[in-house]
C-alpha cells in the first residue's frame, strides 16, 4: 500500500516537472525579443566614383631668374607683389665695362666689313684682271714670235737670210712660249684657287669679328633682367647696390592665374581617370569646394613611391588661392548612369573580403545574401548582383545580427526603445 502511494507521488512529481519545463520553454520563446532595424529597397540612379587624395597647390608656371653675369645691381624696377608681363624689364646690373668691350668689338667688326668689301670688290677683281691681261699679252707675243719664226724659216730655205737670224727668232719664240705658259698657269690659279682663298680669308675675318661683337652684346644684354613669363613677383631677395651672383635667383616670378594641385595616386586609381575629368578641391579658409579639372596624368610611375602624379588645374584669376597651400582633392572617376545602390552601412564585409547584406525575409526574419559591389559615391555603394528592387535590405542594425532573428522595421529611436523594453522584460 505504501509502495503504491510512493509510485503515485513520483508520477505526480514527474508530471509537475514536465509542466514546469514546458512553461519555462514557452516563457523563453515568448521572451525572445524582436530586433528593430532600419531597412529600405535598393534605389536606382546615377552614380559617380569620387577619389579622395591630399594635394598641394603650385603655380602653373614659375621662373626663378638667375643672372648670367656677376655684377652689382644698378636698379630694381619691380617689388614683391607686382604684376609683370612676359619680356618686361625687372632689374639692371652694372655694365659699363661690358658696354666698353662691346664698343671695341663693334669697331673691329666694322673694320672687317671694310676689309671684306675691299677684297671682294677691288683687290680680288684687280688681281684677276691683271692676270687676264698678262695672259693676253703673253699670247699675243707668242703668236708674233711664231709668225716671225715661220717667216724666217721660209726665207732661210730660199737663202735670203743667214741661219743666225733664224736661230735668233727661234730663241725668242721659246722665251715667248715660256712666258705664255706662266701667264696661263697664273690665270688658271687665280680663277680656281687664289680668288676663292682670298674671298674665304676675308669672309673668315668678317665672321670672326661679327661673332666677337655678338658675344660682347650678349654680355651686355645679360645685365638686363627680363621676365620670361607673365605673372606676379613673389621673391626679390636683394636690394640695389648688392652683388647679384650667377647661380642665385635674383627675382622669382609665378603665374598664379591658374594653379595646379599636384597629388599622387595608386596606379589602379589613376587608370580609372582621364584628362578632362571633373574634380574639386577643399581649401582651408575657403567656403565650399573649388572646381578643378584633371590636366595631366603622368605616363610613368614615380620610382620612389610607385604612384602616379596627377595634376588638377584650378582657375585663380581672383588670386584668392595661395601657392603652397595643402588641400583635399576629390576627383570624379568612373560614372554609371543607372546603378542600383545601397547605403554603405548596409554592406557587410567578411574576413575573406566577401560582401553580403541582411534582408528582411517574408517570415519577418533576417536573412543573409551575398552581393557583388561596384563603385562608391558619397556614402552609397553600387550593387551589381545579389539583391533586387523587391528586397528589403537592412541598412541599420544589421551588425552582429544572426540569420533567422526576428526583426521589425522601424526608425532608429524605436530600436533604442525596443532594447530598453527587452531589458525591462528580462527584469520581470
């Protein structure tokens, strides 16, 4: 009887324990909270990639003008901040010694010119004319003596003259022939060699004198410091009377009407842009971004950093921007006319680099979907595949969310309230 009572008591206890377990599980299930998240459908619209980089403002053109001669500064014609034109005289150095040397060389040049004129218009023609006259006289004398010899030879055959008269005529003919040969050679030499050599000698003296004169004039011109570009005087370290030395800049001129923002980018980024692409720069102290344009993409990598130098051209006619200012550059890269995009916060990146998003399933639970992404633009990311227009993608609260978790879509404030309510339920 006691054993039956004990058995009934055990069965009742077991049943009570099962009831408590069931009630505990039910309470646990009921206690599982819904997580409030923010979600939205992918949007379609234009996107443009923006490449951010640090840059430095430099002038479009710059000339640190160094004198080619060492001499004291006679006069400065400009001050710092003055606007100058190309070719404008900026400063003059002492040049009296160089001017005197130039005058001396000018006199030598004029003398060489006179000598050249004499050689080409008087001396050489006269020598040639005399050689031609000598040749003509020798030819006439030779012909005369030849006729005398012929005549006396005929008379000698007839016995009209003695043999010595014929011998005298033959000797005179030999002398005339020698004189003729000499005159002919002299004329030929004058025509082929002497005339050309005399002209070359005169021309050489004239050229040498002209070269010395131009060299002296160049030395004088070096004492006049002129600007090779249009711009603004940014540096003038000396004062009048101080000595300007070769190799040291006397005046620095910059063209700041257009500035160049120089930056260095990775090769993969540089390949995505081209000359003419739009860009902006953020300048300290200037409200809003300043428009710029890609003007140069270096064709070679920098050997030290293996990056590509990129230039951005900026209009600075107002002079508001200053050379040497560090700025933030934003370059517009690849563009997509119609792209499916999501907020960057919706994209989850795994340790292996794969991308995914959490979506709200039809049963109200969070589900993970792998996606392929494209370009990024101002907090948005292009989605190439993985989700469609009908998917409700979780954009807030997805971090640390497990697949299958019950979720409800609401504003961020509701999420905070839900978390507090969950805490209160746990306390109960």
